[in-house]
């Protein structure tokens, strides 16, 4: 993949025809796996991420907490998810992302209902085209709700980037790789809380502020789609 | 797999209420105001065999940085750039919470945040580290060694990284007829080319208080932490929320403002330390 000459044309459209504040086509499905207590498949454009939740179940003694459930999160990329085959052994990147994703879910799960248990959340990137951790957060949020785990709110994620001096939402791979900034954000709009932010790149203070503002607007919409998806799944279950 | 921390120190949590009582009066337990870092000392060239080294004390937290520079092969997609590798070791002698073994998620996160905050603003001029394009380049190994842990590893590590990078010297070498690069034991007088200086500012959120440079107790009672990296022009060159809790938009705006002022304090101390370094060098001669 070569670096494009420019990312935004004279009409203000991005390489894939989107406007700067436009997200890729979003698809969400829940209950896609039979064994898991909860599961979800989420797509933003070509990025496809599957999440599964097991638990709460009795915790291993060594990690058990007396006053709350432990969360265990694994973010992992399938070997065929990337341009070149990815070694399936966990990379340093995956270790870090598992941590920040766990920390993005800790504030929304009501863990004190289930002392001495663990709730396992597996996030598998099936296809990667930018924004995998944010799609992973959205999928995990849906899978937790699908598993019936008590939550304070739903979260969703989106990445904000900067190309040709313009802030854009939901980077695809080219925009991520060659853009000037990549700022993944996960938030719970119903709580007005941001549960994950990272910045890879350079932004002014003002741009940083505007990036979060932009993300919150999109995350609001994404959480609405999550709610709709969950409602429909119950409707279907009722009809069966 | 990342698991909710289970080796949590309980005493600071019991003391949380008394800490909060102090915060309500605008004070911290170590008599700082909310926005001032602890006492900082920065020493450079603390090791003879490393190309660059430093020892930073931020309160009781101590981080040693060591730089080794070796010839190696460039990455396939960047044939005309040298390589910078940042690693962090949470050495078991630094804290009862650190266990021997391969790097855990905390040390990987620390190293990667430092690495990104140096890489994205192009703090180190990687283009200047080419020996033969596409074939031989210099690899800069920056190892951060946490020796004593009293909170805020990010800021101490970045100060140590910067101090070591700014005072490191390239190796002397010769190209053998076989094309191999042989480095001699002598270290040259050529510095690593640095484009810009970077510092990180860590803040802890404890209920609705934002505290710059949290010590270990403050980290343990905090809801969450933010690490914001700045260059000297005040641009944000990296950021990471770390820890379990969450932040509102207003809190993040506030954190950015508070952190950007604290960054100036760090830059001043870093520059002062480097100036005295230059003086000492001159004095020796």
C-alpha cells in the first residue's frame, strides 16, 4: 500500500468517498456463538471483530478478589486478519491493547455483584482495516449485554485521525498508516464518561479537544445502534 | 490476557478518607500543591560502558536509562532509517509488587507509551542513523530500568530517556572489507541527532481532584491516570488513559491544561540538568 498524495479531495471527500465526520457502514449482530454466554460480531467497513463473554464463573484462586468480579480480557488478531500473515503468538501490541481494553470495560461492568468470580471477554479481530481496538470495544460491550451481565451503561469506540490537516472519524487502514494522528476513544455516552483514550501522533491542544468532541458525537450514534441491535435480538427471541 | 489487578496494596485504600480530607483543604500528604511535581534530580553519564545513561529521581521513584547502540539491519519498509527500540524492566528489587519474569502488561505499556511519544513527533532523527541504506543502520536500544517504585513511572522514565538520549555518544566503527561493521570499544564524541525534546505529564484523578505527579499511595487510591506527552512548543505528542476508571470531557480538558503547565516545569529541570552536564564536561578538560 503506497502513501496517497492527498487524503481529501477538492470536494472535501475522503479516499473512500466519506465526509470527514462520516463513519464507515456499521453492522452489529449479537448471539452469534452458541457456547458463549454472550457474543457479538461488529463491522465498521472491512474491519470485522468477534467478541465472546464467558461468566461470571468461579474464579481461579490466585486472581480471585473478595469484593468484586475480576475481568479478564484478551484482544487478539487472527493470523489471516492482516495484509501479511500475523504470527498468532500474542505481540507486545496485543498485550497492551488487552490491558487498555480491559480498563475501558472496568468502569461499566457492575463487578461488585459477583465477588470471587471472573468474567472472561475474548476479542478476536477477524479482519483488520483500521480501528480494530475501537470495534473490539463496541463488540465487547454488546457481548457483555448479550450475556446478561449487569452494566451501568454501554460503551462504543471510534478512532479520530488527522489527515491533510483535517480531523476525520473512523480511520481505515491507509488513513491510520499514513495519517498524522490516530486517537482511539471509547466512551459511555449515557454516563458522559470516556473510558479509553490513546494518542498516536501529534495534535495541538485545540485539536485534541475537538477530536474528543467529534468522537463523542459518533459514539452516541454507535451506542444507539447497539441498543437497537439488542432490542431486536430480544424481539426475535420472543417470536421464537 | 489482561486481568483485573489482584495484588493490590490495601493500606493506602484505608487511608483514602484522610487523604481526601487533605485535598479538600487544597493540600497533599507530602505538602505539595495539586499541580507541582516532586523534587527531581537528573544525573547523566552514570555508566561508562553504555553509549548513554542517566539516573532520574522523582521523589523516591528512581529510573535508570541505558542506551546501547549497535549496527543492524533496517526494517524492510524503512530502508533509510535507523531503529529505535524502547524496553522497560520493572526490576523486582524496586517493589514488592514486581515479580521476576518476562515483561508484564505494565512494563509493556510503559515502554510502548514512551516509544510512541518519541517516535510520533520524530524526537530522534532516525534518518541520521543510516550506515548503508537498506543494508546497515544503527539500532538504538533504550532500556528503562525501574530501580525504586514510588509512583509515576511514566514521567520519570521519559525524563531518564530524554536525558540519556541527549547525552549519548555514537560508537566509533570501521567498515571491514567483508562489509561488516566493527565497532571499537571507544565511544566517539558524536551525539545522537535529536529533533525535539519530549516530556510526559502524569495526573491521577482521585474523586474530583486532579493531582500532577502522583506518588504510589496517590496512584493506588486514584480512580484513573492520564499520561500526556508534550513537545517544547506545547503540542500533544502522545496520550494514554491508564488505570481502571473513566473521565468526563471537562476533566480531560482540565487535565490537558494542568499537564501542559507541568510540562514546562519538567522541561526547565531537564534543560538545567543538561546545562550543568555541559559545564562539568568543560571543567574536566
